[in-house]
């Protein structure tokens, strides 16, 4: 009941004319970011973030989250109409969405995608509403050792649960820690990794890194692939939309299963991409119409879209309550909160309840606005993709560099953004995950401070991380996740010779 009363207060904060206009603007910008190749939700949010510095934090976060929803919907649009996933998490939608569109069922595919996405996002927001206060109250028991254990658990989760190679994840995370350490040490005051560059005294802004990694890096890949846009023209008819809405309840099992997968992958660092692929794979395995998957099966659109948006929305929960983002976009938003002077974590619920519950309420409203607006604007944004890439590409480059310059107004940041663009390009080519690098850049300083404070408390003894049941449990789970891939590999090597000898 306490959460329900807080949510009603949040609706009072969010439901103003100004905030609804911001939601609409954010959704439109997000759809544009989602449909344009080379951009994406993390980069779109990071480009918009400098423009929110003078805004009220509630209005700013409403604008950013609305852009996030719009970007996810935009990625679905290009997946279905052009067979080009605007977001990595929309790749699975192309498997059946594009074949449906080629069969003349573009309206049905788009409607199923958007309604499923709206359902998944709604389930994720309900999860945040129900659990956020409990998680925040639980986190109030934390001191420095517990916070370090939570950060360690987050890093270990990327190693143990991530889709990429554990070695590549560790390398990516290590680079993120190195970038986070650049500048002045907050404890000793010494300089680290500046190499004589005065511009690095204040450290490397994660915004610059994200613009380069997600924006310029993706653009380099797109240019190399010589992307062409051969799309299907879609005109959304109200009658077809209503017919498709009537068919949605028949997929209720897929909707619930995919939403559960998405929420779990959002709270843990699995992320929307892993959630959409996992949900699609399960739907195909458990469906009675397995042979239809890949040829235009509607369930193949419902499953990944539901999981994608459920993961995207539920990733906000650990970011708000624990200060641990569940996705790359949540990490960028968390950086924005810190820039606005807000500290993500349990105290945020006590010090700024208007902000927290205004954000949660706006997530309900923002998703409704997003579903309605994306259905109304599909023809407009689909036509944008018919503009030659030779025109779109340079526009994206200009937007990225303008965003990088607006962070601090330093020309040096343009070179940094370009350098991170090369890093992002190499990561994509070598199949290294970027999300762990961004997470390490955002949480690196906080994890280091928590560790050093713990060492001061214990006079240099690591036993403080095993001093009570809570911190011991968190550390053991983290160690199990971090060492899991190594142990499973060793176990597999031990079992294989025994199996071979038994056969012989």
C-alpha cells in the first residue's frame, strides 16, 4: 500500500502538460535514433544528456527515459520493414518480422511488435513499482564492504552470465577500469594515467566514451558494410491494427514467459539483447508451429519484443535502488543522475522520493505514449531510411561531434571521441562486448572508493569482506559467477577423456 500511495504521488508529479510534451518529444527523438543506423539508445541518451543539465532532474529523466522507449520501438520498425535491426536487441525480431512484412503482413507484424513491447515494458515497470522500496530498504543495511560486494557481484555477473567470451568480458572491463582511473586520485590527490596531458586532469567523461563507442564506432562498421536500405512500404490501417489486437491474447503464454525472461535478464546484467535471443529460442523450442519460425511466424515477433522491452525497463530497478545499472543505457542514465547531483542508491528513495516515483510513474505514461506515437509515425520514419546513406552518415557524424563538444566545450574531447570510436570499431570487429567497459567506467571509481574505505576500516585485512552473513553471501555468489566459466571448462575437459575411454 505504501508503494501504491507513492506511485499516486508520482503520477501527480509526472502528469503535467510540460512532462507529457517532454514524453512526446523524447519518444519522437528516440524513434529517430532507433531507425538511423549508427545510432542507438545508449548513444542517443548520451547525446541528449548535455542538453538536460539546466533542466529539473525529474523533467530531464522523463525526457531521457522516453527517448529510450522510442529508440527501442524504432529499432523494431527497421527490423520489420528493412531487415535492418536499429538496435542489437532487435536482431531476433528480423527473423520473422521481415518475412511477415514481405508476405504483405507489415501492419500485423508492426502491431504485434509494438503491443508485445508495451506489455513487456509494463511488466517491467510493475516489477519496479513492487520491489523498489523493498530493495532500497534492504540496501540501507549496506556499508562500504557490502557496497563493494554488490559492485563485485555486478562485474562478476557480466563474466558469468554475459553472452560474450569471459576472457573478452574481463579485457573489456579492465580497459573500463583503466579509463575510470585517469585523472586525480580522490584519496591521495596524485595523478594517474594522464601522461602529461592537462586535459586529462579531470578524467575521461563517460559521455565522450559512449558517444565514440556507440556512435562513431557503429558508424564505421556501417560504412564498411556498405549498408543499403531496401525496405517495404507500410501504411498502417486502423482496421488491420484492431484485427491484430484481437489476436494478441492467443499468445498469452509466450507473453508471460518472455516477460519473465526479460525481467530476469534486466535485473541481472544479461541485458535486452540476450533476453530477446533467449526468449526467441524458447518460443521456437516450445511452439507447436516450429516449422513456421523464420518464415513469418507471429510468435517469433511477440517473444523477442516482449523480452526486449521487459529487460529494458526492469534494468532501471538495480540502477535506482542499488546504484548498479543493468544495461549500457541504464549506465548512461546513472551517469546523468550523478551529474545532476543525485546519488543512485537507497538514500535516493528517502532524499528525493518525488524524483524516484515521478520517474516510475512517467514510465507507465511514457510507454503508452510511445505505443500510440510509434503506430502513428511509422510511414514518416520509414521514409527517412530511403534517404541515401551518403547523406545520413555525415549528419550522424556531425551530431556525435556536437554532442561530444557540448559536454565541456573542449576541442580535446573531439579527439577523445574519435579515439573511442576506433576502440568501438575494433571491439565490434573482434567481437568484444562494449557494455562491460561502460559499466566499469561508471562504477570503477565507486567500487575503488568502497574497497579502499573497507581496507581503512579493517586496517588492511581482506577478512572484512567475510565479516557478516550478508557480505559473505554476496562475495560467494560473485566468486561463483566469476569462476563459473573456468570451472565448467575444467569439468568438461575432465569428463571428456572419461567418456572417450568408456566408449573405447
